[in-house]
C-alpha cells in the first residue's frame, strides 16, 4: 500500500538521490565479491543500513509518502545473495537496495492510477491500531509459550536455571523475525505496510522480551548463581541468534520453492491492495482491539477479585500497547547517530534505549515488590513488568540488528552493540535491584 500521492508521478530530486544511494549499495556488494576495498562513504552508508535492520518507527511510513522508497524496512544481509548486477540494476532504478524494504516502487503506472489511498490521518490511526492489536497478541503468545515450556508442562525452562523462562518465546520470535521481518516483509508490505510493521514491531517485538531476560539473570546473580547468570546471557544470545539465522535460511528456501513452482499463481492467491481492502483491514483491526481490550479489562477485574494467578496477564494486555507505541517512537533514533556530526550511526540507539530503559523499569518494579507489602500491588507490578516492560523491550529486533552487523563490513560492531546492551542493562539493573536486596537482606 502506498502512503503518498506522488508514487505515480515523475521522480523528484530527493528520489534520485535515494536511487543514487541504492546504486552505491549494489556497487559496494559487487566490489566486495571481487575483493575490492570499500570507500569511507560506502562504510557510512552500510553502517546506517545495518543500524536500521529492525524498527525505524514513523520513518517506515513517512518515507513512502515523500519518495516512494523507504530507506530500510528490515535487515540488509549480505548473505541474502540477492545482488543484481550493476548493468541490470541500471535498468531498474526504482528497486530498493534492501530485499526487506517495507515499501518499493510499483513499477507499473497503470496499476498505480487504479489505486486510491486513505487520508494520511487514517494511515496514522491504522498503524497505531495494528501495533496495539498485534502487540496484545504477542503478549498472549509469550504467556502461552512460557507456560508450555515452563515447569508446569514440558519443564524445559525454569526461573532458577540459565534456561530462563522467556527463552522459548525469544527463540521462536527470532525465528519468525527471519521470516516476517526479513525475507517476506517486502511481500507483506505490498498488501499493507501497516500490517508489516505491526507484525514485526508489534507482534514479534512483544512476543520477545529483553527486559524479562535481563531480570531473570539479575535474580540468579542476586542469589549467588553468577555462573548461571553468565551462561544465561551467553547461551541466550547464541540460541536466539541461530534461531534468527535458521528462520532466514528456511524462509529463503520456502520462497525459492514458491518461485520455482509458481505456487501462488497456481492457487490463484492474489490480494488486491486498494482502498476497500485497506478499509476492511482497519475495521477488522479496530474490532479486534475493542474485543481484546474489553475481554482483558473484564478478566482482570474478575481475576483480581478471585486472586487468580492470571491477573497479571490481563493487566499486561491492557498496558502492552503503551510499551509497543513507545518503542515504535524510540525507533526513530535508529541510524541517526549522536550530535551534529552523527557519530556512531551504526548503533541502533532507539532499540538500545528501549531495551535498557525497559530493563531498568522492570528492575525497579522488582525492587518495589520486595519493599512494599500488598497483594494487589504485587499483581499490578507483575502486570506492568509483563506487559509494559515486556513490550517496550525486544529481542527479535535486537538480534536482527546484531545479525546484520555480524554480516556487515565491521563485524566488531555487532559484539560492541550486544555488550553495551547487556552490560548496560545488567549493570543498571544491579544498582536498582540487586544492591537494595543485598543491603536490606531481603530473601
């Protein structure tokens, strides 16, 4: 779905500058295969693309409105092997450099003329509704996976082990990020960019949680299990990283099969993107949002009165969208760098701020639960941790950015990013949670 009115008009100078940048990206990858060096300007462009591997906030929607091309809607992975030769690319100037770009040119003026767009404010509302609905669904999925793999059913994870309780959701969410956020994101965006952003930023971002991961490691360390805490971070990073890579590779394999067999056309599966389908999708999401929030509020009141252990889940569903929206806005800082000189453009500061701040808030709630007595306060604190902090932080985007950096020019940036995120979250969490627990002698 196009978000601007100029998609079918002749390209303005801003678009040609993007096309020039795209050509540079293709030349860079081609020269890399020949063992050639990379210029400093190319390094800078590569850093920005890598830093935007996950979420880029409103730029995911505004970029299309202005130029018809989004700079980056997903990770730019050199191992995708989707590089088009320079000669061929010169005949396809409107094709974006990233195989995972959220939006791209139609390349068909007749089709563009037949399409109508929703007003900008409807697009704005639609994107927020998608984020809220899919964020709540991510919270529910995370809870179900925690229960399934936890001590109550399978017993694969535990609060007292480095196989922490949020590991299965983080692994599955990272795997799906390879599918929905990397290989198929552009295809989903042809139908609805709001849906593509909602699935990655909303659903997968809420299904995975960095703050929950960090808090479990804090709870292990505060009880003296430092080895388990270290293993939890080390093995956790390893497992989610390879879950993501496995997701990318299987999705690429499935896409190759679909392309070779022409299965989509044989099944006659083709959804037209027009104002009718856009309106239907908005109404559907709005209805789902009303139902999910209404059911969550009703069940929260009921469970709170009956002291049910699912009270925190329903409160988490209620406050979850706030965390998703906040992370969506913070994503604007990804790829921007620091100061006027835009230092460290390769660092996704939006995701970094979201994960570290969510970890600090979760640690603060954990400390308050130790200090303040009260049944209802504990339920509310746990619900805020599970919903607000869980949705504000994300592993799926974090690991997509980490993977893009590992496959980029400067591999060390991936490990710097991971260490800054983990050490920063764990260090601040220790000051907020562990130090008070040790000082007060809380059990």
